[in-house]
């Protein structure tokens, strides 16, 4: 089963000096400090968006990885706030 992702904006993940920044699965997992298996589960659940480059290649933009981290931070903060008694 393949997750269908909304298209990324044309300029998302662009770096003015070097152009587009695309990370593969290994690089993204390493930068996030998670396993590849965990990253694949996040992809399948639709929690992190990616670009599909052919039948097997998946790439991530820096902007999407940052947005994913921001979402996790908000979820963590919201969950921590709900637990305070």
C-alpha cells in the first residue's frame, strides 16, 4: 500500500545558494535520529511528506523535514500540557 501525498510547493526545499535540497531515506533517518523502519512507518501513516522519484526512490526536502519536526514539537507540547495536574 502506498501513501498518497499532497504535492509539495514548487519552491519548497529550495536553498538560494545550492538549489533544491533532497535527502534520501538513509540521510533523513540519520538526521532525524530514527531508524529507517520508523521513517517508513511515518511515511505510510502520512505523517511526513516525500517526493516519489520513480518506482522505488523517495526523497525528502529540508523544508518538509523541518515541518515534520515542528509538528512533532507541537504534538509533544500539547500532550505534555494535557498531563499536568
